[in-house]
C-alpha cells in the first residue's frame, strides 16, 4: 500500500508540475497576443502552450543528433575545422563549405534549436569535433518560445562556460539574431539579446559578435523581405551572401588569413 501511495503521490506531483508549466506558458501567450493586438481562443492558446512546452524539452531534437552520429561513423569530419552550429539558419546554409573556402568547416545546425538544445547535446555537436573555432547562430527560437532575453542569455552563458571548460582557448563567433519579417513583433527582445552578447564580447577576447541586423534592413528600417524565403523567417541566397561576407571577415581577421 505504501508503494502504491508513493507512486500515486509522484504521479500527482508530475501532473501538477506539468499543468503549472502549461499555465505559465498560456499566460505568456495571452500577454504576447494582447501585445500584438491578436485574438486567440482558449483552445488555440492551450495548443500553443502544449507545443512550446514540448519544443523546450532538452531532448526534442534527439533524432537529428542521432543522424549526425550515424553520419560521423560513415564519414568522420576533419577535427580542427571551424564548427558552425545552432538552429535552422545554420542547417539550411547549403553553400557553407563553398562560402568559407579555403577554411574547413563542419555544419551542425539542427531543427529549430534553442541554445538549451545545443547545451544538452554539447558533447555530440561541439566537443567531439575538437573545432579550432565555433560559429553559433541561436537564440531567436528561444525568444519565439517565450523564454525571454534573460533566460536566453543565461542559456548562452551556460554554452560559453561549456566551451571554456571543454575547449579552452577556442574562439566563439556569435551571429546576432537577424531582423526577420515573420518575427518583427519580437524586435525589442531580439535587440536586447544582441546588445547583451555584443557587450559581453567587448570584455572577452575569445568572444566575437557578428552583427547582421543593420545590413538586413530596408532603407525604412524594416526587415528586408528580399532576403527571405516565403516564410519570412529563413533567409535566401541573398541573405546568405550578407552572412558570408560578415562571418568570413571576422574569421579571416582572427586567423590572419
């Protein structure tokens, strides 16, 4: 009886905790909707909260990581390369190898990753490649998932701590959040994140901030739709040309190429 009681108590704690997390997310979604003058039904808010809760789980992209591991067994990447990791804007950078030549690169962008996902899989997507430099693009999905700039920055600090502990002396280049058409409503939060990373880089000789914001705006100061694919979130070839120029300049300058 005691065992059954303990199991029942444990289940109730788990259910309550989950329900509490969902309620917090529902409140955040409601506030964001009101901020954007958008009406959402209770059902839609609940669906969005359930998805955001699942998306934020650290192992949400385990299948993508397993695929990387399988690929590495067949064709091990060259250690000492420049590692590009983070979310889908890295994953979709299909011309990365050509864009960074003659520098050797590894692309380990996955899904719609949050920084917490990269941290959770840090050994598999960072440490094991023994890179000579890391280029990270992540954070926009975190903010879109309503984690907010503070939690997103805290997760980045955890990422940086992992780099320092596992790969001492390795430089980290952070591509700032881009001003996307689809997420213009998050401009203030995204700029706060960018500003904080930029300030951190000024005090850390191994941290570099690659600011892409201004060059991806129109003359009117709006996200430039000509740099994006139809979803208004992911960049097209023209957008990657801007990223290539800015990232290459930072890497070439650091490595004196």
